[in-house]
C-alpha cells in the first residue's frame, strides 16, 4: 500500500511537470492540505480517530493541481490519502474542467466539487476551520453530502446593488461515505470483526442547486442548498437533502451555523445542525466552542433495545495556536451523548447492547496539527 501511495504522488508530480510543458497551458497551481492528530476516548467507544487506549495513526494529505489556459479555461484535480486504525485510504476527490464565459456564468464538467453548504468544497483544508474535524451533526458519515458529483454544472455570481448572489445548478451522479453499522444492527445483519464500518452510498439522476447571498455587512452571508436523486441500488428509493447556512467572518471572529435534513423514501430520515464560534486573541491564539446534533430515524425497525444509536449530541471546546495562517496546532475536548457515531467494535456491538453495557456518553481528547500550501 505504501508503494502504491508513493507511486500515485510521483505520478501527480510528473503529470504536473508535463502539463506545464504543453502548448496553451500558461499557468499551473499546486496546493496541498494535510494534518495529523492523536485521540483518546473514554469507555469502550471509538470516535473521530480516537481509541480508548489512545491512537496516533490519524493522518491525511490531499494534493491539488490546477492548470489554466488564458482567462476562460481551467482544469482542477485533487487526490487524497488518509491513514487511520482501519488502514490506508486513497481516493480521487474531484477532477473537472471549467469554461468561464463571464463572472455570471461558468460551465463545469467531470467529477466536480459539490456545491453544498459551507464546507463540501473545502473538506480537506483544516486551516480554514477552528476544529480538527468538521461538525459531525452535518458533515459526519450520515449521507447528507459528498465532496463531489459526477456530471455537469453551471456556477456564477451577480451583483445586486450592495449584495452579491452566488449560485450553482448541477446534475449527474454522486458517491459518498456513510456509517452503516447502526443500520446493520437494527436489521439484524452480521457485524463482522474487522469489517469496514463505512459503506459507499451511490445516488444517480441527481439534480441540485445552491444559492449564497453575500450581504453589505462585511463577512456576513447566508444561503441554502438542495439536491435530489435515486439510490443506485435494488430498492431505488428517492433521496432528497436540503440545508441552510449562516456565516460571519472577521479578522478575529468566525461564527457559523448550518442545518440539513435528509429524507429517503421508505428507508430513513435524518436532521442535523451545528453552531460554532471561534475568537482570535493575542495574535496567534484562538479559542472556539461548538455544539452539533443529529437525529436519525430508520423505518420499519425496533429501536427500543438501543435508542441511543439514532442520536448524536456533541459539545466541543478547543484552543489553537497559529504559527502562520498555513500552520496551526489544535487541542480539543469533545463530549458526546448518543451512539450514532461513537460506537464500540462493531463485532461486539450486539453483545454489549444485550448485556446493557453500551456507554451512551463518550469523552474524547484530541491534539493535532494541520497545514496548507
């Protein structure tokens, strides 16, 4: 696996150098985003890369390449590598071409960054947020949105007096990651030791949009996103997700909140939200607090044996030190009530619930660093 990782990284560098030598390509951008963290949880639950005995294997890196020809044509691609207690993971985040007619209209095609909420286009960039991970109530592995869609889209912006509207419409297909341990348990399906707790959820015939309004107040914006599609499986249920967002950014403050709701016909419903605020002081220090919540309801199951599997309530406080805007170290304390994401080993889940020993509250301490260039 490590040799494969090195080969992919080398191929990206070689491709970038050859791309720059081609006629018509007049500008190349190379960016990277990465980080590492240590996490230790209480009780017997695993959460956000933390283990009861402590774990320091959580590391990530994403390489982003861009090439432009004049002002109209641009190509972007990003691949990511991640390592945790489940092994090493390699993926293509996106790869798409864009043609710019004007600021009002740009055409995109390929595997395109999904325009949904505040963070889907910045999943891997830890230096743009106050915490090591995104708020799990909205961005956790529940299936609200992924990093990309495969298809075509239009994006642009328009000044409306002192306001600015930013808009996207798109269509195609989508793959995203979802934690399916809870569903397997409720449906009495086997939970094998060593099995990957994350499944790939595929949706076809996707149609979506996003609208963001930038207000005359510097740093203040709000907006909404929505998409719908058909699950790419035998049941072929329709899946619809809607969300709203609010953000205020200044030199010292960052305040964000989002709410998202998902409905899968005859399968499940989910609603999640979060609110977070962070403040910069003494130039390099930043303190932050966050609360996020998710409620997941599965159709046709008896949840009475473990209703906590359908809920996630989390409070987080953190302290960060910024060496530069591109390098930060973060220390966080998390307190989780519920087991939608914080769970013991899946192979032991049924027995732990039967014995009445499922820890419904989980504490997590995390320390790590994130960088970008």
